């Protein structure tokens, strides 16, 4: 497994555990996490802020995440993943992609750009692409991984 993928998986493990210190250790101090419109207080700037926001999601939304796919660039300075964000407290989920940029000197995450597969629609249980065969492609269908 490429070092970038290993770091991304460590980051997701820290997200799922709601482990602030482990989350901070994945980022450069000045990292930025960008999001599509609709969330408050975006983008999230700084490793400490990013960590605190994900810990809040775990504690308040019952958030858990699964990684569905990972691609790493040939030079190892960028990667893209597909993910699912399971919100256990509301019984909903959101699918999307993230583009990662890594710091060349430290190998840590410097930037994340999140893209949602579909807008967060309140009347559907899982926000995902219409008519895409998630089951047939081996995606997680619930949070019981």
C-alpha cells in the first residue's frame, strides 16, 4: 500500500474513533479542508479545527466513514478517494469524493477538497448517485461493515 493511502486510512480510522490527537497528526498545521456550499463555517482551516469538527460529528451525528476506493498519483503528492459518511443518529448517509494534496517535505495532508455525489437531500436515506449500482460495484450498503 502506498504511504499516501496508508495515511488516508489512518486519518479515517482517527475520524471514526473521534481521536483528536490522531487526527491532528495526519495534517500539516495549516491544512485546509474545503467543502461544497451548505455547511456552516467552511472551509475548515488548520489541523486543530479539522480534528475538532470531525470529533463533533462523531459525538453529535454518530458519524462513521468508510473508504470505497483510493487512487494515488504517480508522484505520491496527490490522491483521490470515494467515501461514504454514515450518520447513525439520523439514519442517513452521504457519498462523495475527496481530493488530497500532501506536503512534499512531511508527507502529511495539506489540503482536502470534498465533492458530494449528490446534494444532502433530507427526504432520502442515502445521498448518492441516481441509478448507480453501488451493490454491484461492491460498495458498503450500511454502516455494519
